[in-house]
């Protein structure tokens, strides 16, 4: 039986890698319900909404980008991500995740490293662990987290996490802001040497999940219950768009029972070539086996908080 420490570390990696990737990409895919009025006629769009919709389309068509991000959640974790992602046919790419603070960083240092490679594919993501950690997992360096398994482990929030992974793109940050009832233009600002326009708004997380996800009515009810328990109600989002209608930066903040969740991501080099393949099977261990070996089904720590990103 593998140690409880190994299991807890694997769960912390699940939460952190999920939070970091979603922080880099944005929220779950929308269904387009807000685009049409009853009967299929186009509803009136405000000038700001028109600009945001143009940015949503341009960012989506760009297909890929280099990303650098930071995120934190109370005293549970803080981390940075750096790499490149593509979203044309599901989320794919690589991020180097560095744990900079919190309980997750302590666990990672105990596991032999504070930095890991996270590799994202349309059906799963993989975390590359240290030699010290591999010694405790039968010599396997890669942990596999399939989105289907995360959905089962995390309950309703796990199902939403799966939906986010399989549909996340930077354009979803724009879509999230479009769902705000108080979106406003903040002004012109320079970000990373690029001239941008800054927009800001607040979104009710449960309402957005209901409008944008593929969850059933029962799953949405369970998700709302988990959000209430996690103390999550609204998400404040800011985005910066350049003169090519491309997202340059996004920032989010939400209050949770675990403390304040913040995430910031910067995008550059749109259209950059990105490739990612599954690691060798002989060097890969499914994280669900760690849960079974510990004698516990386990839960993904902080999984409900991923719904805010």
C-alpha cells in the first residue's frame, strides 16, 4: 500500500495542475445560448459586447499561444505556469508549473521538487514527478489524470472540471466577461509593451455554469451546493485586448471558504506551433491507482474552487 503522503501529494497535484491550466485558459465552453433571442432572431448587442465578441472570435481563431500565468488560493497553494497551449481540437500543450508557496509547495518539496512539467491532451493531463517520488510509485515518473476519472472523483465540480478541460480556450475569459451584468470599459493601458484596452466585470459563477456548461440539471444543483459550501458566489474578471482584437492579459479573483483565489495570465506569440504527446506507458501511473492503493476513494482537494477560473 502506498503511503498517505504519496496519495495526498497526487491529489494536491491534481488540484494545482487543474487550477493552473484553467487559470491560463479561461472558463468552460459556452453553448451560445446568449447569442440568440427566442425564435432565432439576433438580440441587440451593446458597443462593449460587440467589441468583446470580436475579441472572442479573433482569439479563438488564433488557435494557439504562449502563456505565462500565476495563481493562488488562500494558504493552500500559489504557483506559476509557463509554456504554450493550443485549443483547436481540445486543449493540448505543455506548462512548467512551479509551486511557490502554500501547503502544495510543501508537499512538492517533500516529494523532491517544487517544479513539474504538466502535459495536456484532449482526454487527460500528465504530471512529471521527481526521481524521489518515482521511487515510491514503482519507478513511474508520470502521473496520469484522465478527465473522466477527475469527474468521478470530484462529483459535480469534477464534472465541471472535465467540461473546462475539454473546452477551455483563452476566448472563454472573454465569454465569461460577456456574462457579466456590470461589464465596463476601464481605459487604455500598456501591457507587456503592447497597447491594450482594459475591460472589467463581475460574474455569478453558478449562473454562468448553468448557461455555459453541458451539466445536467442534477449536476448543476449539486454544483451549486458545492459552490455554496466552498463559499464561492462571484468571480471578478478583467481582460486586456490589443488592436488586433486578441487577448493579451486576463485576471480573475474570487472569494472562497479556503481564502481568496486569484489568477492572472499573459498571452503572446499567437499561432505558435504546439505539440504534445502522451508519455511512455511504461513510465506512467494512473493516479486512480494511488487512491485505490491507499484504501480510499479520495477527493480532489479544492476541486470545487476550479469552477471559478
